[in-house]
C-alpha cells in the first residue's frame, strides 16, 4: 500500500509540474492527492498506526478492545486532524494577510511607490523596482507583492519587451524577499509553524544571501537593457475626489498594515498564540480604521478599485493547493516512506548543502511548496546540544535555513517553479523558452553567490 500511495503522489507531482501541457488545474490535482492518499491509508490503517503510533494508540484504547471503529476514531481524531490543524493555521494566516493587502490596495495605499519610482533612467528604475519588491515581499507574500508590482509597472513602462526584463527581476525580487522573513513566503511560514526556526534568527541568517542573489541577478539584467526606458505620460495630479482617503490617511494605513505585519513575530513570542491570531488582529484593526476614515464620506460616488483578477483567483487557488498537498504529504509521512528516504539521504548524501541543492533544482520543475513540505517533513527538529551531522537540524540550524533559500531560488529558475512565477508569466505573457534563454542563467548565478555568502557567514 505504501508504494501505491507514494506512486500516486509522484504521478500527481508530475501532473502539477506539467500543468501548462495537460491543462489540469494543479489545485484540483492537489486536492485529489490529499483525499485519495488518506483513503488508501485507511485501507491499511491498522498496520500503519501500530508501527507509527503504537504507544499513543495503546493509551487511547485505555484497556478497551481494539476494533475497526476504535481504529478509525483514533486515525480521524488523533492522526488526520493533526495535519488538518497544522495546515489550517497557515491557511488562516494567508487569508488574514491577503485581506490586509486587499484593504491597502483598495484604498490606493501603494500610490506612493508609483510616484517614487518614476524615471526614464533604466538602471535607476530597475534597481528601484527590484529593491522595493524585495522589501515589500518581506512583509507580504511573494505572490501578492509580485502582482502588485507588475500592475504598477504597467502604469510606468510602455514597451512590452523592456517590461519583460523588469517583470523577471520582479519575480526574482519577490521570491528572494519573501524567502528571508518568516512571514514573506509559504516555505518559511511552514518552518515557523513547525518551530524549526525563529523569525529573528532566520532573517539574520538569510538576509545577506537573499540580498546577494538579488543584487547579482539585477546587475546582470541591467546590462541587457538600453540606457533609457520609454515610460507612460505623467500621471494626473491628485484632485482629492478620486480616492476615499487623503494622503495622511493612506500613510496611517500603510504604517498600520505593513508595520503590523512586522510585529506579528513579536506578538507570537509574547502571547504564544499562533501567528494567524496576530494577523487577524492587524486585519481587524485596519478594517476598523478604514471604517472610521470613510464613514462620513460614504455618500461620495467613487470608483471601486478591484484587485487584479490574477491575485483574486490565485489566493483561493493557492489555499486549496496548499491544503491538498499538505494532506497528501501527511499521508505519505504516516506510511514511514519519508523517514526511509531521510535515512537514505543521511547515508548516501550526508551533506545538507548538496541535499538542499537537489531539492532546489527539483523545485524548478515541481512547485517549490510541495518540495518544501516534503523536505521539512523528512526530519524532526533536533534537540540542542547534538553534534555532527545532526547539528544541522537543531532549531535555526543550517538545514532549516538552506532548504527554503534553495527551493525559492530553484523555484525562480523556471516560471513554473512557483505560484508567483505562474502569475508573472501569465500577466506579462513571458514565453517559457525566452525565460530560460534570457534569465534562468542570471538566477542560477545569483543563487550560487547567495549560497557562497551563507557558507562564508557560517565559517567566519
């Protein structure tokens, strides 16, 4: 049964990786994998439970006679629900942060960035776009930051071919920026939920490697563009009636929204409540503030600012995709297959750098989120004080830093390696082979220099 479950998961991963060819929505495939994986698990639940949860099952029985009903009750309430709970913590966090960004976007809070970046000098504009996306993605998820920056870019650059290079840099900056904070990407959020990392230590370890990867890639891209870029005509002056809020009110919302996201790790550290509770608190405060700002002006006839359709559909799709993959990986984990694979890697590879690089290259074809779920589930967080190879798996250890960095960079090698890559390629109609010829090698060099910087940090 284990081989069947693993085989179905691998087939599903292949279908996800070839979504553009087979035209199957990867979220539907992921949900199918999650459901079927647990149905197959239940067919041999007795053997799996006794080998993986023998002591817990014995305690659950409490002297009662084991039978089919007791077994299914134990699996449903003590095995399956653990994975549902873990996934829902992250899903609630995604919903809350997405709502925060929607409130900011609907109230035109990001107008400032469009004004600050306006210039005809190609290199100045490219570096501005790159760094703003990097910092924005550190606070919000990389998909949202990439889509917002693409929308702003369309209002600045006229020439589509030039905009394609800018869009590729935005993708790199969004993935790199999201990678170095615990709240910026699903990969790091998974590790934070697992308590494999702490936000401050994680950011301290990965800030320089991620920034290095971004700087190298942006520099190489800037050499492919002309000295000046053709931009849209000047934006009309603010008249005071084209937005619900005036300038100072939008500044207040930006400080509350973005600053609140930064405060979530501190909230979690002080209260010990799950991170999604802090995100829901910021969302509710932001919502109340908007109501206060607008209740006297509700009668004004103003244009509704709808989020880009790519962002609206991708958020829901990403949630379903993550839930399905989480359940599927959980089913495989409960069979003991991932533990066997971890032992194999320990014996045959025995290097977290090589192992992380392998997962990174695989994530360029398969989505980086499933790869992150598999790689994080293979090992438990090792206790402090261990020595040797196991030292890489303690909290904030080398493995927990390298895996998200490599899967994010690997997921940027191709446009199919991340959800943000799919969205950017679709919005700007970036050809798959054009991206490989013109940009993938830049990402690879940036990734390599980033790993080098991380290695030097560790030995100095």
